[in-house]
C-alpha cells in the first residue's frame, strides 16, 4: 500500500495518518511492526512517531499472511460476482458452509476461495466480512487481505455494510411491514437453536411483505443487528417460519433448506471509498416455490 502525502497532512504524525486517514487499526499496525512487515517513508524504514511532510511517499508492506492448517484449498465451483485487488463478492450456493467446522471440515466456501487464490498466485488467507449460514444462499463479501478486512470489519460494525434478504415464509405476516425489536439468546434445550428471550442480546429486524401466494409470502428483510439465526428466529416468533427450515419448524413441502437468499449487498470500497452495490435475483429453488404457489 502506497500513498503520497498532500498539503492537508503536512506535519502529521505517521501513526495518526495511518489510523485516522487510512483506516488502520492499532491491531493491524502491531501486526505490521511485529510480524515482519515494514513501514517506509521515501523508501526508508520509519517508526510511527515520524512526522510527515508534504510529498512524502508512505508505503506499508504487510508480512506474509498465515493460513490455518485446518483450511486447505479445494477445487470447488465458485460463482464470483465481482473481484478486484481488495475485495471479492461471491454468490454462495445453498448447502455449503462458509468456513470449516467440526460438522463440515471441508468442501466449504473458504476451501474454494483458497484454491482460487492459489490458481491466481495470491498469497492471502480468507477474511470473511459477511458470513451466511450453510443453507442460506446469495451475496457474500470477502476482504482479500488484512488491511481491507480491518477497514470493512469496522464499517460493518457501524452499519455501513448493508444486506437485504428475501425469504419465503408460511402464511402472511401481520402487519405486512414492520420492525421487530426482540432480544435473542441460546435455547437452553439445544446446542444449535436460538430463541427470543428478554435476557438475550439486542436484535432488530426490518421486514416487508412483497408478495402473497397460496400458503406462503415472499418477504424482504434487512437487519440492524447480526445475531445468529436472527431472521429465522424473529419470523418464527411471529408465527411465520421460513419454508424448509427444519430447525425452526418450517414446512418441507417444497424445499429442504431454509428459504432465505441474500439479494442485495452494498458497501464502501476500502480503498477507493466508492459506494458499491450488487443485486441478485431470487435463487432458483426459491423461484420454483413461487411458480408452484401462484
């Protein structure tokens, strides 16, 4: 990463420039300093206490990224919607975990991404910005290196990374548009399930019924928080579980996975600061339910 100092930042402390202007976290700076990276000004190593001058060239060289020994490259299909030097936007299929776990140690999206990186000689590991459940499909955002991940993680925390979902639910939610503000906690009777519980963490879901069919409704959803299973729990609590959601009692008549698809993704590019937006149509298996129901 390389920048030329403008007049506005003349006499600025290098540390302040990197954190306040370029979005470095303290943790990222520590990684550069202590794990083999370099901070150069005009091609010479400098400490973060260096005072910058106009027209100085600042360059940060990151140390090589270490990959987990538990995530190996695998030649799996990867539907790339957008890619540049800093970010990767993927259309994740259903029935594929985002990262390995005890139950899904391989054949995950992360395995496919590492294989893609190796094929293109990219020395990165996987930095997930927006994770999706195994059975949820649609748009998913990956930061390609630790710098873009540090910036985008912080922006996700502040609500600048936005996702919109479409879900097929049983019945017709009433009212047809609303804001669900109910805390979510672990279900004490299950290692997987969550439940609405006043002792849980704050969880806010916005929804709008888009179409009403025979037995189901197509609902558009956006989140103000990102709790595990949030959409599934909130809709189930309303009495309208997602079609195909075995865990929360959804109907299995038409589909064997929860009918949830991330259709829109918007974020600020970590380098250019340009607002980027992507959209997808409804997933094929969800669209088939619509054809059956109308």
